[in-house]
């Protein structure tokens, strides 16, 4: 098991924040961060805090998710569950969020995530932000527009916004 990154406060997580297309969070009230606990949310969830977006965080790593929950707002939801199962169950309940962020690890999970963009878009009202490696292909779901936002030298955020 990989060690949990320890941050004493949310301020320390913010100091490690990575580039994120925060403009999609403007006027957003609710957010869903899938695969959120790997880096204590410094890739995405920290931006939701800074923009005051009530957020639900999903990850299968209960240890990291619990450590993250200790730092983030008390009213946020932290659920230990498979992201795809959670998204399908949310769809069945007609539950949606303004912004859905899908921060997969690189490799197979990213490929699967990109092939399932319609899953994420079904539960997003305004935007979906997903990990995209250079050279990967994807199909933009009908009714959505795509562009990229550079995250680092090899990885981007694929930003989908409703038409």
C-alpha cells in the first residue's frame, strides 16, 4: 500500500494545488470529484474548496479518503466506492452535480474513463473535467463541446461543457 500523503491543514493542500480549469467552477454550487483521494485532492478538490463548491468525493481507497475528509469542509461528502458504480447509481437516482471531475491515474483507467465520457456527462449539469494523456482519443458526447487545459507537460484536462 502506498503511504498516505499527510498534510496538517487544508492550506498545505492548497500550496500543492496543480493547474485546474477553475473557470468551470464559476457559478457552480455542487461538484463531484471521482478518484479524488490519491493526492489528497490537490489536483482537483482543493479548487472546489477555494471556489466554495459543495462537493462529494468518491474513491475506493478508504484510508486516503478518510485522511482527506479530516481536512476538507465538514459538510462535504466522502464515499468509499467504485467511481463507475457510483456514477451509474447516481444516474438511476436522477442525481446530478454542476461539475464532475474525473481525475484518474494515467494508463488503463484514463483510457476507460475517456471511453465512458457519456457516463460522466449524464450526471453533470454544466461541465465534466477528465484526465487526458497526450495522444489519447475520445468521442465528445452529443450536446457537449470539448477543449483541453494543460495540466503538465504530458497530461491535460479534457474540459467538456454543455452546449
